[in-house]
C-alpha cells in the first residue's frame, strides 16, 4: 500500500485486501490525510468505478468495503445466490483504492441478528421499502457499522438508489455521524439507460423498452422549474403504461414524501418499473421555482 505522497487520483501501487476489523483498524490508523469510504456489496461494475473515481478525486486514501449484508435481504430474496466474485472485484480496483475490506459474516456480525440495530423509520417502509420490509433497516445498520469501522472523512453514494441515499443522509444527520456524504450522479449508457448490474438481464427489445425510464426523466427535467408540469409528465407516463410501472413520483428529497404543486426547491423524481421481468430504477433531482 502506498502512503499519501502520491497526488489525489494517482494510481496506488497496490491494493491491500483485509478481512478482519483489527487489520482494517491498523491500515486505517496508518493513513494520513483524508479518507473516503466506498461501501459496496461487491460484484463491482462501471457504476462502482465511478464512485471510486469520485472518492479518489476527493480524498488522499480510499477504502472500499465489499460485503454482502445478510440483514438487508428478506426471506425469499437472493441472498444465497447473490454474486460474490471477490477475485474479479480485486482485479477491477487494484491500484485504484488503498484497501478492500471484505469481512466474513461472522466477522461483521458476531451475533446475528445483532441485539441492537438501526431502523430507517417511515422512509424505509415506502417506495422500495414497501416491497422489501426490513431492507432499509438492514442497510442503515450495516452502513452505520461500516462507517464506524472505516472512520472516513467522506463517503460516496450513487444518486440512482435515491431512496437509499436519502435514508443514509438521515442516518448520518440523526446519529451525528462525523462523515460527509458526497452524492455521485447516475452513470448512463450512451442510450441514456441508467447503468445497473440488472441491465445484463435485458435483451435487445427490453433494452429499447427500458429507455422509457430515461426519457421520462429527461421530460421531467425539461418540465422544471414548474412542479405542476413535472407532475403532469409523470402522470402522462403512468397513463401511457409503456412499461409495467411501479411508481413515477415527485418527492421532497429529504422526507421522501410526495410534493404538491405549491412546492419550491429541489424535487426528487423517482421511477421504478419492470421491463422484460427486470425491475429497474431511475431518478433525478430538479429544481422547482415556478407554479
Ligand atoms: O448499495 C449497496 O450496495 C448496499 O446497500 C450498501 C450501501 C453497500 C449496504 O450494504
């Protein structure tokens, strides 16, 4: 592992894999300068690399965590089948991050389920949380632990998982965690489709159909600054039913509650729908200043 003489964004000489909390603590203590944490469940792809790139721009050291968190999977979800290609993950970020922390479940949770955990409140029970009870409680519990273990100055989260980002912002504010959250813009394919590990499930026809999501986002952004016009765009998209919509909503970015036409300021547009059997998300933030 290199020390912090290298300029930000420069390639690290090598990346160290650590699997225990004690080793992580030792490596963290040796870092001088600022530290960014990139929290992942592994199976890294271009979207994660964009998070790593942003972390490298913002901090002297980067710790990437690679841990499939059992607490955020419900019964019948794909916890056992979730991909765990640690060697490929390491190859992808080798030289880009200082440390990869890939603990076992026993290392992370000596007692499972933990006696004390964090809950995401009402924000964790709506939208994605409505279909996945307990999911966001599992997310905030592991994120609180990983932030405690990595002790970063900042951490980066993608805007595509807009609900997760909003809930983690609440976690950090409500528990006074000493870390700055840096949202990172959605990575898109040239067609406009938001990058996602689930895109591999889409055949050509489904890929074409999935563009309804990014087109709806573009139309909503064009409709800003009028919140009424944004809501009209979303209502029209639901009405056309070109995909099997779950929701297309304009929300207050902090509370995740639906906004009315009188709302001013940031508007979080969130979309979820199923295309060719694959559930896809998209999101954007617009600013409303006009009726
Ligand atoms: O977004 C993810 O990959 C996970 O929900 C996270 C934040 C790493 C927690 O397990």
